C-alpha cells in the first residue's frame, strides 16, 4: 500500500485506502465475506474530486452564502464517487459555497471501532486542522459525522479548537433541514422508496425518532424525501432495525450480518419499495451486495442521489 500513499494522502501511517484494507476487500484477498453478497467495484480511475456545478435557482437559497467544507467518506471516495458529486450539486443548488479540501483523510472510525484507538488519534487531529476554517462541515454519512461529534472527545480533552468545530459538523440531511431550512426541491423521482435508517444517524445524531423512545415522531431524511415530486414513501414493518453491516462486524460475523441484511431487504420488498435509500452508503453497500447476489428487484441509492434528481 505504500506506493498508493502519494496518490491518496496520508496522516501518520494511515492512508485513505486503509478502510478498504480494514474491510479486507482488496483484490484477490477477500475472506468468505463474498459467499453471500457481492461487493462493488471501484468507482473508476478517478475518485471523488470536487467539481463546481452551475447554481440552479431555488427558494432554499440562503441570504448569506455559507462556506462549507465537504467531508467525503473513504468508501464514497473510492467506490461511490457520484454520491459525492450529488452532494455538491444539492448544496450548490441551494446557494452554498462548497470546498473540498483534498488533504482530508479517513475520520478514523474503522480503527477506533476495532479497538485501535491510538491509530485513529492522528486522523482526528488532522480532521480538526483541515476543517476548522469553515463555517460548517457537511458529510453524506451519519456514521462518519457521529465519529467526529460523539467519539473524538478522547483525543482532545476539551481542546477549544475541537470544541469550536464539533457543533459545525453536520450530516447532509441534518444540514439541509436544521441549517438551510429547505422546504422545496426542484427534482422529480417517480418511484416507491423505502428509507433505511442507519444506526449511527438515528441513535447518535438523532436524525429521527427511534422506536425505543417516547417522543413526538420526526425524521429529517423523510422530511426531505417528501419534498420530491412523484416520490412515494413506503414504510417497512420495522423501520429502524439495523441492516447488519456494522463495519468490521460484516467481516468477523459474516453469517449474522447477512441474515440481518436479508431481513431488512425482505421488509422493504414486502412494503413495495422499488428503491431503498439511506443516509449512509456503507449500509447500502452491504444491502446492495445481498440484493445483487440474490437478484432481487430492488435498487439501492444514497439519499443525496435522490435529492439531486438522479434517475434509477
């Protein structure tokens, strides 16, 4: 992997591709992970690099143009770059100035989740150094944002730089609803859509109300999906159950992970979904592998792609 560091950037000894190594899906070295589910190919010869889009008039345009630092998760960068492009298009359509700092690296979550917390420390420090100049940081992943907001404390111990940045880091839907107050989207998506609610976004960021809490129902992703012309939301019987991905859990406990994923897919199929969406591409990567292996009539698309008006 050392010959890749120059291309993808590194902090300490950890490169952007360390996530792929952690999940053990490097070409020719995959474990039994692929018995029950397919895995995506790489996003092509070009990974995500910010490209500017022409602003489209929208009623959601803010009166003061915010300067946003775009944080792209490793697996989106390398395998689903169009999710990054869709995120940029949505934000710029709403009048946001988007910048993609190319020095950014992995947030450190894979290492922290497997107990290698010291390996994540330099990545946490690097994140703060890179993103502290921005008005806000937006990321199309509840999982990565939860790592920054809920788990970086042990690396900083009340460091004022981190304390100032932490409340400015947002998951995409959270930023659109809570900061930009979006109430109109100029896109159409004439399909039945099931929303998978990823665990980190739901229970750490509180992007929606979960079934174990006694609160008034709310859901920020659903609030945005309801603004899309032609989109019909269908409700699974168990709307906030885990898909079974869980990062390295999907490798170490493959059988359990796949069974949980099959349950989620069956629930959305019985609800009549044509497309399953979520705020985390990692969950959708896991589910899409199972769907494609079983040849099920269901498509997985990140919510940014729907908000940007991508076709199926």
